C-alpha cells in the first residue's frame, strides 16, 4: 500500500531496496534510488541548489518524501510545514527531525495550514497535480495560500521525453 514509504523506511534501516516505476504506456524501469531522497544539500545537482536559493519565509513542502528539502529549509532558519500522502515518508521525516510534518494528500492542502511565502514541489512533484485542468485548481489553491510576494518553487520533467541512458 505504501511502496515509496517502505523504500524510505528500509533505507533508514540500512536495508537495500529498489522500486520499479511503471508508466501508463507500459514502459517500466527503476525509479529513483532511495539515496536521492536523503541527499544533503552539497550533494544536490547544481540546478537544484540554484533553484532552492529562491526558498524564503514560511515554507510548505508538498510531497516531502524523506524531508531533504524541509531539513535544508529548517537548517536555514525557515519555518516549514511538510506534507506527504505516504505514511512511511511522514515517519521517516519525523525520525530525521522535520519539526512539522503531516500525513496529508495534495487535495487536502487548504487555508487551514495557514499562509506561506514558498510552496515547494521539488523532485518532479508538480506531476502530483494530475491533468492540466487539475493543475489549474491546485495552482489557484496555492495562490490563495501564498503571501503577496509568495512563490512556488518546483521542477518538472517531460513524461514524453525518454531521459534514460541509451
């Protein structure tokens, strides 16, 4: 029921594991390894470090995974609310020291969480929005949660582009 959370929990317990990602078109291959979700800031790709410099103020980390972005924001003295749909991910975040992490699906993100200066959707998490129509709805919700100078910091991939090594 929680394959991603199990991967993260196994990694914390020093038990190797690897997820297989199956796409809607039937292609399958290895998903990102667990180590990616535990990487320290100095290990991130230069582009990821650069975009993270836009993070400011009170932060909402959507799809927080193992909490690497939340932990870096906390290290910088920022107030963070981290959310994930995976119970295992939430547990790993708690174990690693994310101070405010909640088991919460993207669809339940609303004004009860308060106001934010940054909404983070890193590691391809903008894909959590689903369809283009659903993206509009999510962006409206995030707009309403953000302060007037707030920002959404995200990265994304083109699911129709094959990024695998030849």
